[in-house]
C-alpha cells in the first residue's frame, strides 16, 4: 500500500499496517552524508556537551525585529525561529561536530537501501508531545504531507522526490524515492514532526498566535507579539534520557526580548537586562566593553573559533531588475566598492573579505583557471557561463586611503561597454536616457553606515543610490516577494551543502516567492552542480561539484561581498558556562544556548 507524492486524501489507507517487500537493511543509530557516524551505538553524549551540567536558571536574549505568529513553518507571518529548536523535534538530531551526521531523536533507528533509494525510520515508543499524548506515525505522515502541501516552499522539493511511503509495523515508516539523492534520507530525518490534533478545524497555512504543541524540551510560555517570548523547560520531557540529549537543554527559562536594532540590544546588555551579546564589530569589541559589569568580572568576553564556511554576506543585486541584468554592470559596481577602506573604517581591517561562498573551508574554489574534475563538470555549460567562471575570478583590491582610482577606472570602462555614459550634468545614463539610480533596502543601522560610504563611491560614477530603512516585518515581506533593487543578505552555509542549495540558487526561485534566491539567478549550470552534489558517490566528486558551484556564484557577480570572521565574539554574564570542547561549527546552532548552563 502506498501513496505517490502529490496525491491527496489517502492518509487513512496508508495508516494501515503494511509489510515491506524488500529485505530490511540493518537499522542504525545514526546516519552520515558520507561514511559512518563518528559516535558509536550507545554513545553517552555529543562530544561538545557536558552530561553532568546542572539544570536550572534563567537566560534572557536580545533579538532584533519582532513576531506576529507562532507558526514558523509557513510563508505567512513572522514567528520566533526558536520554536524550531526549543519546542518542535525531528526524527533525527544533528551533531554540530561533524560535517553532516544525524543521530536518533524521535526515531530510535534509521536504515537505508544499499544505494539510498529508500529510508526507514522507527519511532521511539516513549516519544510524547508536551501534553502527554504519544508521537505517532499518523503525526509523522500528517506533518510530511501538510508541510509539503501548505507549508513554506522550502519543504516541497524534497517531497516531490518521494515516490511512495508506507507504514511498517506499529512505529515504522518507509519512504521510497523516485530520484537519486544521497542527502534525501538525512533531509527527511530533519523534518519537523507536529501534532496533528493541533490543527483540527484550523488552516495550517494561515498565520496564528496559537501555541504549537511540540515534543521538544521546552514549551512556549508567556509572550507578547513583537516584545518578548519565553520558553520554559518541560520537567516531564520524554527525551531526557536519550543519549543525543545528554547535557543539552539545561536552562529552565529562556526569554527572548525584541528590540528595534542591535545598538539598543547592546545598551540593554550593558544595563544587565540580557545574558549575552554577540558582537559583530571588532573595533567595538576593543573599545566598548569598559562598562562596570565587564570591568568587575560580572561580564565575560570570549572569542569562540569555528571551522564552518564563511557563507556570503553583502549587497545583493536583484537581477530581476533590468538595471542589474548585465554582469558587466554588476562587476562595475563591485569594482567601485572600496572594501579595504570600508573594512578599515568599520572593523580596523581585522576581518578578511568573503572571496568565496565557502571561504574558511576546503570547499572554497580556487581563483585560478578551472582544472581537473571542476573543469570537467563546468565544460558542458561553457557557452552559458559568464567570463571568469572557467578562467578564474578574483575580487578587486583597492587602497585603504579610499581613492580607488583603478577600481573606478575599470568600473567606467565596463559601464561604457554595457551602454552607460555620463552626461554633461555628471549623471550616468543609458542610450534611452534613463538615469542609473536605484534603492537599497535596509533594516540595520550598521548596514546603513556601509551604504552611506558606498553611495559616495558610486556618486563618482554618476550613479544615485538611495536608501530605504524599514522595520523587520516590512523587510521580511519585501524580501520574500523580491520587492527591492538591492538589499543586504547573509547566506549561512555548511560543510555539507545539499538540497537547500536549490532553495538558495535554484531557477524556480526566479519567480516563486519565499525562496532564498534573492539575486534571481537563473543558471542551468548551477542546478547541474547541485544535482552532482546530491548524487556524488565519493567525497572527492562532491567537493569538486561544490567548488564548481562556488565558481558560478562568484563569477556571476550577484553580490558585493563584505567580510567574515573565523571567530565569534561573545560577551556573557559570568554565571553562564559552557563545555571546554567546541564543535567544528563553533557557537553556531546547537551550541548556544543548547549546551550552556547557569552556575548560580
């Protein structure tokens, strides 16, 4: 008995107990993208957690923005992202000390076919939602179906790769795939499992402030939209004895306070209203922590290193706009951006530039001509690739003094080649007389400062760059609808990029709202590289595909890149503690606050 992806109304049939026609593989306690999990069956805890950490205490966190919904799994509304990590669980949980490895959480075991053409999960019999009701296969099926049909667009692409699924015994479910995708078993293991009964008589796709009943270690406590939300540790949490959870979720109450901007958050931290603050400015890290609590030891400064890819942050060109559709224009604006001067002004030149989407890792492209496996992967698409993809591409280097004569000279040449010339009034215009002017969408005072300097640089070319600073809700709506000429965005990338790359760079995102293809790139070659990443039979082939994708992204000139840091600057109250062992992803997801505790 089975259900093909895309059909509806067969849940009642599927829920019947089925037998599997193919001999079952060996159930495992975990699964890795490549190779085997580093932790053995029966492991005590994750290597960066302290299983003896005390429970208790209260932590208050400052967030920029707001929320008007309690459902983070749909396109409508803005919900606290922390619901996904504190309240709702997945079949498997990720170890942030490995590139991409998952261990049993709601599921006690996972098994796959010899070529990962199917995956089977078995629920733990003790798994329960916070109201005491059991987590069932019916809840799993409903969650997968509903997220695909009514949830955020990011859930649909993986669902379309499922040919059928069937229940196995009382607590098992098996998915058979119609596409070769080695990552798909892991992606399904990370799907949120929701309580079906929560949505009886309610439309899942409609935004609501009704609390979600999750199976996770916390429940949603008191909250006020756009002001604060509290997560309270559930003393009856079903998973307290699961190995994956040992040393995690130690703090009794985690409160998130919402503020208008990061400067206000920092002032609240200085005043003792918040438990920690992530500093993004190394100059301020040196000079702004002389307030009394920092001087007397009540506040501790830590530099936490990591080995995760830098990702990408910068001014994003919306190539859906005609003004940015020509790569030569985008390159001209990259040439005009004096990174060295801005980095000196903002950061005392401490941070290096993002010269790759995977900088700070072995996945980063080379800046020379493509060779070997990377070249072979790109060659079939050579006619569609912009200059620099095959030949090699590097960002320009300017002088710290701020003049950037060579960069502006090259920018003028490229703009003229693309049909733009300065008129007698000093305004850059195309052959139709259209002035080169655009607006950058912002929601951060810090980015506003960068934009002010950039606008002065562009003015030397006859370009007018206006700024529009909006609140968080408006920014998120316009971002989702691609309603901007240019904006600042950050893409966080992992050591095991996979299906999410379609959401970031896939061609569907050119017109489909709600993806993260904010630049509107339309590249057959990029999708082919992602396909190869997902079907690679070796780590070597996988790395070559990532490097090739990196070349397409960088040479596409879709972003004016900013800087990055290979350390996180975290100031926190002295009572907050964490294990000495750090995961390779540093203080990223899964580390703060998950493994921290309060020492009173």
